């Protein structure tokens, strides 16, 4: 069965977008599987559609491509400028503020709502779950890009990593999960990882 990460990878490599038929050929999945995943991604705002003019009689071809990820950046900037300084108290306030904002930004089901929200923000999340993660009802995400990598490498840039952690925690908690591990990595290479675990309902 195809997954969302496979569609993300395929669309990321084709800036002009791909049709359902082209995705089916690339992913080796069924038409219905691809359409179902695309519908969810379009509804989440992570993927957009455009119509190609038909070469002859018939309906235009629908093409899918990754959404431009700029709309949420003003919110992220507001989070950054809301906190001044870099001591422990400010770091705690940054984390709490980002958690609150993350909870407001997410929708859908655990864990896919987090994947979709972080994709819209430009982090290119990928599933890196191990067998142990699956056994623990957990989901390990690796963020392939850091949209604020230049800010992270500047003095005081650790505040950006704190904000990103808070966003992931707030999103996860809003969907009924918990982040039990968050590993920040060197921002130029990216690859920060978060382990999200579903909370059993009593």
C-alpha cells in the first residue's frame, strides 16, 4: 500500500506536479489508493491541484503538486518575537507558547495530522519508525528540511529548535498522543527526529 511519504517524495521531485496515473506508475500502487491519499493531503492543504488544458476532446487532466509553504510563517515569526532573551524562564515560555500554537494548527487523526501540519510548514516529515516503535504504538518522524536553518545557526538560534519542539508536542497532544523523544540535529543537514506515541484511552 502506498503511503503519504511516498507521495511527498514523488511530488517533491517533480515541481510541475504529477497526475494520478503518473503517481500510480511511480509508486506501484492502485489508482484508488493514490486517490484516497491525495484527497486527504489536498484536504489538509499539503497538496494543491491544477488543471492541464486537454489536448483534444474531453475533460482537462488534474495535476497534483506540493503546496507552497509560506502561509504559516508569519505565525512562527510572531512566536519568535514574542519571547525576548535566552534564559531558562524564556525558554520555558517559548516552549509553552509553541505548544499552544501547535495545538491550534493541527487537525485530523493521530499521527497523520502532525505529518500534514509539519509538511505545510516546510519540514518534509518522513516516517522512520522502527519495529520497536510499531510495537509500542509509536511513530518516529524525521524532518528532512529545516525552513529556519539560517536562524538556528545564528546566536540564540537554539530558541528556534525549542519552538519547533513545542509545535510538535502541541500538535501531538491535541490529537491524543505524547512526544516521548525529540532529538535536535545539526540544521544544515537536518534530520531532527521526534517519537510520537499514542496514549491508550482508559
